[in-house]
C-alpha cells in the first residue's frame, strides 16, 4: 500500500474513532510524543494528553459530534518516512458543520504510520 493510501486509511480511522467517541482509539493514531494544536490554540503534548482531552470532549461539550472523513488530502513527502498532510476537515456539532483546514506531520514508526503533529485552523465563514 502506498504512503498516500495508508495516510487516507489513517484519516478514515481518525474520523471513525471520533464518531464512536473513542478517545483511546483516536489518540492511538498519534505518536507517544505528538503535538496537537486546536483551532483555539490549546496545545496537547503527547498521546496521553491527546487521549485525556478527547475523553473529556467526547463525554462533554462534543458528545455526539461527528467528523466526516477529511477530504482534498494532500500528502507531501518531507523526508524518508515523514510526510506533511493537509486536508479539509471539521466537525458537526448539533448539525452545524465547523469547517476546517487541518495539517498533520505523519511519520513511519514501528507501529506503522502515526501522526506526530496536528494543527486545526477554522475556515472563515
């Protein structure tokens, strides 16, 4: 499977974990030392913080929210085993889509491809 196809599979798994409200499965797609920056500027450091913050979100303010599989995916090689990923993304909360452009750095690890960084930028309405 090509790196592009593997990354799209990871994005599909990411959306599936979000839609299931499964913080552990969501965080498992990130490296142990990943950096995760939200649209509001919150910076989670590491898989454990990503899981903890998403557990809180999925049980609280984003309970029942959905995430479509990110689209318009660009995978740009950076180095052997490292790519930049830029995609259209977002979440629906109470039926209102919050459209975003998201970027990731993905790296090949012993576990397979994992996201080492994430940045979410809301699209201006």
